[in-house]
C-alpha cells in the first residue's frame, strides 16, 4: 500500500530551518515510496493562528520544492473531534476535571517537595456527582482528561528502533480545554486515523505524545501508524531552534539569497549518515535519506555551512537556469551567457552577480598607482572585436613592453580595470568591459 504521510505545522509563525527538517523528511519519504504528502495545518489555537502564516507555510514549502497532494486544516474538522471526544466519554476514557491552573501548580510543588513525581493523581475521577454539581454551581467549567492505561506502551520506531514508554509515569493528558477547544493531542490522532496516515514522521520532542496517542488510537479502535521520530536540529552551541530565530526562517534565508537546494540539503543531511553536500534535485536527495540511518544524537545545524553549499550549487548552474534572475538584477540578457560564464565561479549567491555587472558596465573608479604604466597598457589595447583570447594576447604585449610579469603585471591592470584587487578571471571580463571603457579606466577616468 502506498504510504500517506503528513507535515502538520501550526500557522503561528514562519517556518524555520528546524521545521524544514520534518517537512522534507516527510516529503522525501513520500517521493521515494511513491506515496502521498498531506499538509495539515494544526490551527486549533485560534488566538495565535493566522491566514498570513498559513499562506506563508505553503509558499515556503513551494520554495523548497514541496507541493502537497492534499491540504487540510483542523479548524474545518472540529465536528470529527467532537464525535471522537464523545466516543471517549462514553467509553469512560475522557473525564471532567475542575482544578484551576493554580491548584494544579500547588499540588505539583507539594509532590516535588515530597520527592514524588509530579503526576496528576486523578482526584477528579474520585469526585461524586454531588461534588461535581457543586463545582459547576460555583461556575467552574471542566477541562477533560484522557484516562491512560498504566503500563508500557511499545512501538517499533523507524529511527529509534524499539521504543517503550511507561504510561504509569505520565499524567492523564488534557484533551479538551474549559472552553471546549482542543489541545493538539486528540485532533492529531483523529486526523491521522481519518486520513489513513500510514507513517508519522516527526521530531523526537513528540516521543511521549506518541505513547499517549497510541492509547487514544486504540481507545478509538483505529489502526496505529508507523512512527519515526527524527533528531532535532540545534544551534552549533546546542540550543533548540525556535521560531524567534528570524534569520533562520525559510523566508529569511530566501531573502538572504540562499538556494532552496542548499537549505534543503543542510536541513536533511545534517545529523544523517550522509556527508553534507549540496543536492538540488529532490529525487536525488530522497534517495539519500534513510530514516533508519538518521542519527539519534542532536543534529547540530551550522548556518556557516550554508554559504559554501550555496556557492557549490551556484557554480554548477547553467545560464538558462538563472537567466530570469539575472534579468531581474538588471543584467543585459544579450550579455548574460558570457557574463555568467565569466563570473559564476566567483559567486556565493546568484545575487552577487549584480556587483560584477556593475564592474563590467561601470561606473568603476580605477585604482592606479603608476599612471605611466597604465597609459602604456592602454596604448597597447588591440582593436575590437574582442574575445576570450584578447586578455592573453594583450597582457603578453604589455609584459614585453614593460618588462613586468606575474603579480606586478596583473594586479595593476586588475586595479585599473575593475577598481578591485580580486575578482573573476579577466579573460572573461575584459571583452564584456569593452575597449572604450577599458581604455578610459586605464587613463584614470571613472567609466
Ligand atoms: N503541530 C504539531 C507540531 O508542530 C504537529 C506534530 C505532529 O507531527 O504530530 O509540533
């Protein structure tokens, strides 16, 4: 049976590099196994979810090359959660509890003070009808807890192997708030069951939820999907990546000029068995991702690796691939092919090409230490048309006339022609600069 996976972000912020990991691990799994990828917006937190963030999630996934086969949002599916909650109530697995957050906190501190684990000890289950009625008469509204079965919950995790969680060490989770709204736990289970999700691939921060969710699935009589809990990306110093790290948001990285292939490769290959390298093609990347080989240690994400990865991708790009972006940078389409060939090896980002285009078309303020030498070189410029061989024949002539060679010859010419002491091979740039500008610059004029 073809697998069905889902990526389930909450539209309460922009996706960042840490979210790109589960998004890609799911999408790549679906690609590799010819399955389906569902984008599910976990938007039951209506106070923090926005339509703008929802649209941004789709756009950012699209930038990475991920196009969902199906999109759903939980706010459209509340009736399903109501029905499931009702079934759990009838089965005696969902019970009302009336403690306020303050009461729970005091109780928790008392337990910790006595050296006991701070587990909810089910006082609400012992309330009599009369006590419940009295609490309701006081104006208290219940929240609803799922009654866990004590004992071990086990599953075979695609990343972590055999997993055991002792449900007796957990508090009965609250599934429904006082106002009737749902926390994440139940809707997620209901959707996974109702959409026949076969594989739940998500971060290892959900391992405990998985134990609870397996029990809820069983209580609802639904099949248990395969689980895979991948390691989380941390910063180089080991802290978790949070949504506040704005510069690591996918749109921030995109605005900074990074290629989706560089971002995707780093998000996926970090903390895997594969060496981190730029892989722009998602099918190829899918072939490299084996959940069984994802490391269990935290995956340290080093954003400084992005630049070299990006550069390697850019250096391998064909002009046809970048032509529209070069045009958008103001680069003359007629010159795009020779220009790209001349500069691409010097770029970290495609957008860096704009600076070299300025160097080609000017104005450039030449840097000239020896005007006599520069004038001598100007006088030796051959007539046009120029091509890739012009630089060599011209500099040979300048070398013969001046007696200079090596750096003493080439650096002053570069400084005069570009105003810079570094840059792309001048054999490629010189024909693009052209005779008129080259001559003016060698004579010390900004051109
Ligand atoms: N909305 C949840 C999260 O972003 C989804 C977790 C899951 O995949 O079940 O953490």
